[in-house]
C-alpha cells in the first residue's frame, strides 16, 4: 500500500513538473521539500522568476527551505539596502570562510576578500576604473567590437534573411569586450557562431558555484574529493580557464 502511495505521489510530481508553466513562481511550499521543486522547475527562466517573486513579496524577504539544502538566504532588491551592505557598512557583513571556499576559483580577489584587504583592493580598482585612460580604453574596445564584429554580423543576417538569437549575440559581444579588457586579446565569439572553450568554462564555473550554494557543503565537498559529477566538470574547466 505504501509503495502504491509513493508511486502516485511521484506520478503527480512528474505531471506537475513537466506541464507548461506560463507564469513561473516559487510560491508553492511543498511539505518536507519546501520550495525546492519549484526552484528546480524554474531554472530555465530564473530572471523572470526572481522578478516575479520580488514584485509579489516586496524588496526584502527570506528564503528558507529543507535542511538538506543550503537554501537559507535573505534576499533584497532595494538599491539602498545593497549600498548599505556592499559599501556603507560592509564590515558588518563578512563573507566568511564557507563563502570563500565556494568561490575558490577566484582566489584572493575582491569577490572573496573581507575587512582591510577588501578596502585596499576596492580603492585600487576604484582608482583604476575612474581614470580617463581606462574609460577611453573601454570606449575604444566597445566601438571596435561594434564596428568590426556586431554590425557586420547583423548586416550579414539581414542580407540572408536569417533567424538569429539576439540574446546569444549580445552575450557573445559582452564576453568579447570583457575578455579583451582583461586579457588584451579578442576571442571573436560575437563575429561568428562558433563555441569558445573559455566561455564554456566560465558557464560551468558559474553553474558549479550555484550548485554549491544549493546543496549541503558536505555533499559538494565529497564530490570534489572523489572528482565526480559537477565537481569533475568544474576541475576540468578550471584548467581551461588557467591555460587561457
């Protein structure tokens, strides 16, 4: 009887998961599982989901779900709150070692720094980014990307009456400009539809960091220790990033 009940519950969950979802939401709070099924179901439209939740719940709310996940967060989309946390009173919100280990690929960068180290790096970056030479460099890089890559690609698409995914094109352009400003060379992803190893590696790194935020730390650390699953892909792409 128990097996039949579990089978029915599984069937209902599968039906709910795969049915069309016109209005994404994470409001459904399941017994034991909490909002985890809703979150997993909405991973392909995460930006729309976040916008819907912020509109429904306001600019400040908590996300807390099953103990076997790490979904215990305080969410805000209020600019004043962000300024208070990230600038005005940054010392009151240390990242902690657990956060640093999740973002180990960044090393000792500003993303993982706290206290005096963070202040020193922030001042250095602020001085660099606010200089006229750097702003002129950014302008030249973006103008070059527009003239030599984006416009020729769009003209080619318009001439051939082809269908193009503009989001993909603009993401490639963003990647190219950022890569050029950091590393001094352009991978030229936005001028064609070829896949770039570095871009793929970055995507895997972002996916892994999100994965680490969702599952218990003991789980992803075990995967990293035995080098399987998401952590295996992550370690492989980390090598690609370092070699690039």
